[in-house]
């Protein structure tokens, strides 16, 4: 029950693989606040690739478990 809000938000936004874990209290107010903080801090694959100095295809391949294409 304590992760229902986080999963519900993700599903409403079209995210099907929401995983959450409470490291501290499971107070409903804190859970809602943590969910919104996490949503505000989301980064696109392009932002992650720029930060890591890699291409977007390398980032997406690692996320999906497929090998990245070798670039010459």
C-alpha cells in the first residue's frame, strides 16, 4: 500500500516499469513529496548522454540490455 501512489503516478504518466523503495519513513506526506521530487529530477537520455560524453544510442542500449553499436 505504501508505494501505491508512486506506482499510480508512473502508470498515469505512461511509465510501465515503476520501481520504488522507501529508505526511511513511509509517512504518506513524505511518500508524495519524494515522488514529486523524483519526477522533477528526471533526465532525458540526451541529457544523460551529454553528461557522460556518449551517444544516445549507447545509453539506450545499456538501459535495454542490448549491446551498443560500435562507432568508428
